[in-house]
């Protein structure tokens, strides 16, 4: 029996702003029903947390500079610190010009990573039943 994906409870205005940021790179699309995210070659590089805050994956030097400049911190999800992701402050999130630069840098970084292989489905093969 198929399960229905849950829709996100993130504010529509936040989703619209996230979509505007994503639109700065042609071909990149928002994915995820309950947790909106972007990825390239199987590597996620941004997402919206359940509280509506944005996390962005950056290389080490840029990450450290970002944290200092914007008085931010590493992102946490489900009690785990995500070492390559920074939490984007709300004020910066609403500044589309600056976010475009950071988002493009994040995309450039993820393009340098090794593509992730797809995992086989855990669902049983029911084609011959």
C-alpha cells in the first residue's frame, strides 16, 4: 500500500522566498514534500528546516567566514550538528541579492563533490505476483 507524502507546514511566504533563491540557478528545482530541499547529483546543498529556517551547505573556508560575518552557527537537525551546513539568519534569507551569491557558491561547491549512487528500493518486487 502506498503512503501519501505529508505536505510541509512551512509558511507559504518562506517557501516563496526559497523558490526565488532557487530560481537564480536554471535547472535547479525544489524537492521534498515535508522538508523542501535542493540537490545536485544526489548531494543535498540547501534545505528548509521545519521551523522555516534555511540551511546552506558551504565549503570549510566560506562556512567559517559566513558564521563570523552573519553571527550564525552550524545547522542542527534532529539533535545532530550538520558540519557542512550553516543556518541562514532570517534577515539574510530575505536579502535576495546576497542569498543569490551564497546559493551559487553552495551549488558550485556541491558540483565539486562525488555524485552519490542511487540505492535500490527497499520495497519488495511485486511485479510477478
